[in-house]
C-alpha cells in the first residue's frame, strides 16, 4: 500500500484505552502537518484493556469522523513494519513529560535501526492536557469521578456504561 508522490503519511500509534482529549488535541494539530494520518490501535491483550480493539476503533471513528485525512486502523507486531506496509514515512508520538521522552527516544532509535527511512516526530502535549493519561482517566472513572473535559463525550458515555455495568 504505497503513497502518492510527495504525500506524507504518518502513523499515530497507541493503545487509546481510553481515547483522551490529549490524544484528540495531538491529532487535531497534526492533521495540518501530514497529508494522511493513520491512528493505529495497538492489539496487545497482555495489557488487559478496558475496551476491546473493536470498541476503541469504533470510538475513534466516531470522534474523528470530521477529519477527512485521518483514518483508523489496528496493528500488532512491530510498529515500523506496520508503518512500512502502510507506506508511512513518519511515526508520530506525543510527549507529556521528560519521562515520556526517555522511553520514546529508545523506541525511536530502535525503529530507526529497523527502518531508517521512517522518521519519528515528537509533538509536545498542550499544557491543558499534559497531565492526562489513559491510565489516570480509567482510575478516576472506575471510582465514579467526573472525567468530562478529559475525554470526548462519546468516550465518557462508554466509560460510564462500562463501570456502571461492573
């Protein structure tokens, strides 16, 4: 699956369990940087996700429907192999804090070793979302806390249903 001449395709990978407004902010800002952005949900059942891959993809598609150059997909295995199959030349990663950078740098260097033609681009989180993590959102929602403003409304409703049914 190649790309048109001069077209820059980026992959934004993550577990997105759940998808947050921090993720959305990064996507909104990056739609202007790349011709096509593929938001790729990692299939990793070892993490024992709250939402299935299919549920996460459905939420992403609903939230991102207004972005014509964004598509939603899923992958397992090596991210750079997935990126190569999709014709992507960029892997997009969000950075919230120095601790994120240390981990992301290791991953970026390994990815460069495996596929030197694919660059990793780091985008800093907006200040308003720099404290939000999917893990924290899940913890707050599980304890009945208010997560509005932290996640899109679609995700908030699914979190409420998930934890009220638990």
